[in-house]
C-alpha cells in the first residue's frame, strides 16, 4: 500500500484491499472475504455484519469515496478521447 494513502486514511492493508474490491464490483460480503481470507470460515451473517461495520468506518468510507471519484474522472477522460 502506498505510504501516502496509509498516512492519509490510517487504513490497514486489508481495509485498503476491501475498498478496492468494492470498487471492482464485488459485494460487501465477497470483498470482505477476499480482503480477510480467515472470514471464509465464518457464518455468512457474521461476515455480513463485519463487512457492514467496516464499510461504515469513516476512514474507509473516505477512501472508498476517493476511489469512486478517481474512477469517475478516469471514465470522463476516456469518454473525451
């Protein structure tokens, strides 16, 4: 993970991966399991709750919003050319 991102958002590597998986279109459950492999042995309801709580972490939400903005800008640039 880029140190600037780590310092700006204070996220763990797994949290950053979770945000990136969400941006790739994975559901919260699947993104959580991919970012936290140990979660694959948990009950789906437990994973759902953990994924929900993580998504509402203020630092993660800010990073996710930034990733969304970056994707939007990239799509606009592609549409222009």
